[in-house]
C-alpha cells in the first residue's frame, strides 16, 4: 500500500502517467528459436515418420545406399552431417543392432533417383529404435550426389564340431545370432565348399 502511494506521488510530480511503461504481469515471453543456416529453415524437432528402410545397390544385404519410406514413397537420405550415430539407428531398423556401422559417402554406391526423402540434417543419439525419433533441421539443398550409404555389421553365427574323436572332426553345430541354443545342420546340398567355409570359421586354414 505504501509503495503504491509513493509511485503514484512520483507519477503526479515528475511524469505524465501515460509515459510510464506498463507490462502485464502475465505477459508471455517470445520463444527463442535456434538460428538456421543460409538456405535452411529453422524447423527443428522430431524427424518425419519413417515407416521403413532399405539398402540399395550394395554388394551384400547389409550395405548399400540408404533409402527410407515416408508418406508411402521411397527416397534417399542426404549425407549432410549423417554420421555413425545415425547409421547405427538405421542399421537397428534393418535388423543389425548392436554392431558398429560405417558411413559411406557417394560415390561408394550409385546415386539414387526420384525424391530425396530426408533432405535435412538428421541428428541421432544412437540408441533410438527409429530415425523418426531423431532430431532434424530442414536443409533443402542436397542433390543425389550426396545420397548417403551405410555398411551395417551383420551378426556372426558361432560354430563348433561335436561328437568327433578329435577336435578337427565331428558333427557341425551352429548358434545363430539372437538364439541362445545350438543346432545341427542338414546335409542336404552340403558339399566340400560348405565344409571349407566351416573349417575357415573354426580357424583351420589348412584343410582337406
């Protein structure tokens, strides 16, 4: 009460009350947004909804040009700031979790065609289960010469020989990734080439 009377007296003696600044106590502050690069928008937040991923033009199923399915259409991904963390999330979606991937920039794989589905800076921590959970900043400046490729590390099956008279012979048994149980291998179509692969996996480089 006393403070209000003092302010009123100052207003009457020194200034016209209309000149005093008035700010409502409940006024909301303007949110601060991060500045964008030239040629990019300031949009940041969760990435677009990625409903599928695939690899194209690779020498094996675990590598190739990364393509994502967004809004019912497949498109490539820009390599702008796309690193190991982002590749790890993509490999997890492809069924290769927990293994260190490699990022391959063009021209490791041929350029894609059509749309660039993720023409933006994708930023992942690495423990996400989908690229949709990562952050992004719209870029709109990539071309297909910047299509990113990745090389996932496929899980490796374990192998052993059982029931033989020595450690160099026996029944072939394998334990597939994600399965905590050993199983046998059918001999239908299994020939000397397959046996050589088994011996290599066992560490026996000299075999007959």
